[in-house]
């Protein structure tokens, strides 16, 4: 099965090359890395163009201006060719070493959607989160759970993986970070099978 990795990127010159290198170090041979440059500065653009020219990424999609994470993800989704798609933030908060545990339930056809939860714990441990960030995420996740009657622990996670036909089955509208609950609610209403796995997290 082929994995499509979508990286929305906005002014991440300090981290984007490092995260691309970490992805390419993963033991996943059949994959494509799609970076969506969401109106970044010249320094970031130059790094991304060099990665494209060196075949370190397969596709580079560019927005002339910053349109928001939602628009970046939607642009990426229009260009995927894989059977599974995963979202990857452009910084180093989420570790590509977790890819296997995130996509394996989908490969085994046990589920349709996998969320990597920062709150289920990781064998390697993780950085302690800011309290008010945790409270805000808890409230948003709880509200979403109430609306769709499921029991997620981390709706706002940056690691979400899907069967490609599943994520393509919904019409996404949100332009910014509202795309996170939109995806969750619309997929849950379609009765797709959800799964959560604990991931490592190194928040900034």
C-alpha cells in the first residue's frame, strides 16, 4: 500500500528540512511526500525548492498568500495518489517514528481513521504540555465527542491518518484550524471506524 504524507508549511525554515529528512529515514518504501507551501517567506521557499530538486519530496504545491491550514490540507488532498494519507506538521512536535503504529491498523483493515493521541501515553515518554493548552483541547474534544457520540481523547492532534477514499468522501469547507473538528465530525457521521494510538509529542 502506498502512503501519502501531506505537510502544510508556513515559514518553517528552521524545521522543514529536518522533518523531511526524518520522514525519508522511515522504513516505508512506497510513499510520497507532498508539501503545501502556504505563502511562506523566501527562505522557506528556497529550502522547499531545493528538496524538490533533490527528489527529497515528490510534490510541492505553492499558495501565493497564506490561506490557512485547512486550505493547505485541502490542496494536498487534491494531489494524493496513495491508499493511505497522513497529515504531518512542518515542525518537530510530531515524530515520524510513530508512522508505523498509526497506519498499521488501517493496513490491517481494522479501521478507517486513526488519530495519534498525545494523551494516551508513549513508551518513550513525552514533554509535559502547557496546562491551558491541555484544558482548551479537552474542552474542544469533549464538545466534539458530545456532538458525535464517540470518546476521542485528542481531537486536535496533528497526526491523523485515513484510508484515502474515506477522507475523499467528505466535502471540506474550513480554511483554518476549524478543519480539525470538521473532519472528525463529518467522518463520524458517516459511521467510519475510528482508532486512537498513543504517540510521542515534543511541543514547542
